[in-house]
């Protein structure tokens, strides 16, 4: 078997359904498997999987074992030569895995391969590629120096700014929302460190593989939606665990640093203020809806609604706040993702209409937890 896709789920039933649907389409021309590991969700994630994807392997943990252990459990059941660690709040394009698994991406010393990630508004997520968060690199991130000195190698390491978002190349750290590597390599380093509950696990795994002399690679020629924020609420507990995770990483790989501990506490405080302010900026007022579908139907959206059957027919009226809704049965996810990237704008939000369960799903910001709208009244 060529590829095993491991999806660790926790209480994101609708995002999981869309994710699995997109992965199934992306595996149509690949010898692969999907393994869903559920960390004791209290919603009906497992019931949904059994009803709609009964042929997919489902592992039901009896407690929330965290990101590292949950993924390790899934990889232990995998049969593929390659594995993909994938968040449930993602959507992959139909050719994502074909492109990633291209032999030109896998040299003798290749470690992890990641790809370009965008949020639910079509905007690039800079954490798609990162550097090792040493105290200095963390300092440049916390105080925004990487934005002021983009052309200086001293200040632009956190988000690996030696590469643009559309430029493939070697990086130190890749994000755990989407990671592809050989299964034997994952097992060689022991997988994710289970002493870390979450948040620094992808940094730790990337760094351990880099220490083996392998090269981690950012591949910009395919794009995956990561709604971000949906799997994790950005609250006080999040900040506490994030700080503890970063301290865990630094103590594991470097000497204990009082400076680093102080920086993380300051950073957590600044991060909380920024996220809180950004969340207030999310635009929820919709003036008009544009529905893309090749099927004839009508949604009761209580807004002026325009129906279009071709993506190329769209023209953005920037005087209005527009909600764009895609019928995922009418267009490929690759087409939808490409449209989002081309038409990203502060006045546009995007939702996917999943007919199989009659819901719309999306996220209006990388700081937004995401939104699921159940459609009860279809004409």
C-alpha cells in the first residue's frame, strides 16, 4: 500500500465528514487507506463515521489521549509506505497526494513534506513553513520583528521567509495539520512524543527528523484548506498548554533558559490580546449570497441570492459583504480552493454546501472557530 492517511478527531463531526469526503476523492487513483482515530468525542462523530463511511477504519479511544498519542495509535495500524498526518478541519484537493508523492519530492534524505495551507477565507497560513523556535527566533516572532525586517535572515526565520508562499524548498519545521513522510521514518524517531499533550508536537517531530540529517520540504504546488481554530478553542487553557508545550520543546532539545521562559510568558500574554482583538473583527454581516451549483435547487438563506453554474461568472461587488457558497457535488475541491485563493477579499466569506448531510461549513477568519449551518428548509 502506498499511503495511509491518519485523521485524529475530537468533537468536530461536520468538519470530519467534509475532510474524509475530500480525502476519499484524493485517494481514488492511489492505493491508500484512511484511518480515523477519535479521542473520545462527545458529539456524534463516531456514529457519523459508522453510518456514512463504514468501510473506513475507525479507532474509538475511551479518553482524550492528546494529539501525539492519538496519532501514534493510528500510525501503528497503518500499512502504507507513506503516512499523512491530517487534521480533521482540513480539505485536500483531488491531486494533492498525487503531487506530494511524486518521486521528485523524495530524495534519499527527504524527511517530512508539507504543503501550502490557506484558511477559510483563502488567505495563506504562514505557519505552513517555519524555523526552529530558538529564544531569538521566538523573540522576533513575539515582537513582530519578522514583519519589520523581512529581508534580513536574522529576523525572518520564524516563518521561513527565505521562501515565499508560492516557492517550494527546504525548511526546518512543518505544521502537524498536514505532514507526509515515510512510515518507517516516523517509527524510527518514535513518532510524536507522548510526553507533550499538544501544540509543540509537530515542531518536535520536525526537529527530531532534521537532527537525523534529513531535509524537511515545503511543497507549494498544492494547496489545502485548514480552517484552523476549529479543533481548538483559543481560551486561557489553550494559552496555558501552548506555553507548557513550547517550554517542553526547549527543555528537551536545548538547555533550560530563564530568558526563554520569560519570553514565552510575555508572548502568551501578547498573543492572547492580539487574538482577542482579531476575533472581534470577524465580519458576520452578509448583504448578498452567491451560490455556485450545477444542480437546480434553492436555499432559503433570507438574503438576496444569486445562483451561478460556472465559477468564472463571478464578479466581486466590493461595496457588499458577500457569502460565496459552493455545492461540493458540482465542483472539485481543487476548483473551489483555486477560486478561494484568486478571490480572497475582506468583503467575501466562503462556505461549502455538503448535500450528503445537508449542511454548510466554513470559517470567516483564521481566528474564528468555524461555522456549521444546518440546512433544514430546501425547496
